[in-house]
């Protein structure tokens, strides 16, 4: 994406082209791909308005600073050094890019043996894990995210964060690499589920892309 800025200096017009560093990836499925889980109107608004707004505002927030050349993950890992605008929009951009990637219309994807074992070791069973993550997501007051995270000790833990924070941030209570995340902002589900967040959480498990989650886990533990 390029932004064209025209400025008048001493009465002379100058045009400057700024290449935005951070870009929104194309959605890997149609807006109506999960109609029984997330309606097309919600998906379109969520992707083209809310998520697009984060990346656009992030580019504005870092314009003309050294952050234009930084990796997104590096910005997040040192987020306490940056402005609220950078924190909110860098987090929003990262979180949504992850969220789109861990959903799929493909039926019956399965976690890898490695991830399945790690989940069973950490939570007792897949069902116990889902219940625990749903409880964390359902209990997050207001807006935020629930996460499955690989800690620096290579352990799987569940946590949640407010607003657009995430576990990569140096301000997070639980730090680590997110391998799965659930958006519990109302804009993610309200048109279809109204105030029934629990129903949204239950339905979302039917469209989880376990192949992507497994790949993220393998990368996070360095295998």
C-alpha cells in the first residue's frame, strides 16, 4: 500500500510517496466460508474495517520513525518503549493476522502428534484443553483475546490479554509465543451471537485450522 501526501512549502506543492511497511495479508477464504459459525457480514466488517484499520493506523503511527524498518515481533517485544497508538495497532495487526490463519473451512483438520501429546501433557485431554480455553475466553472482562502460548520454558499454557495486547509483549503477565488465539471483542461475534459469547466460543472450535496451529507450535518449540 502506498500513501500519497501532498505538502505546500513556501507556496510550492511537493508530492511524497510513502510505502507502508505493514500490510494486511489477503484473507485465505471467502467472507461466507464459515456462515454457520461466523456470518459473512461479521467476517467482512471484521477483516475489511476493524483489522484493516489496525494496519493503516500502525503505519501512520510509525511513519517517519525507526519503527518503519522494524519487524512487527520486535516492536511487540519492546512495546513498553512505544506509544499507546503503536501498542494498540501493532497488537491489533498481529493478533488479527494470527486469527485469520488459525481458522479454515477445511473439514476435520487434526493437530499433529507432537501438539496432541503436548496438549494432553499440559491439560489432561483435548476436551479439557478446550474447556479451559473457553473458560479463559469467557471470563475475559470486556474486550480482549484468549491464547494458547508456548512459554520460554517450552511449556503450553493458557492465558488472556486485554484489548489488543498479546503474550509477545514485554508488558504481558504471561509471556511466550502465541500458537492459537481467540478474538473475544464483541465485533467478532455480536451480529450472530449477541451477548452469547459462550455459543461463539463453542462454535469456533469447528473451524480451527489445526494444521496451522501445529506448524506454529513446531516453530515455537524449535523442532
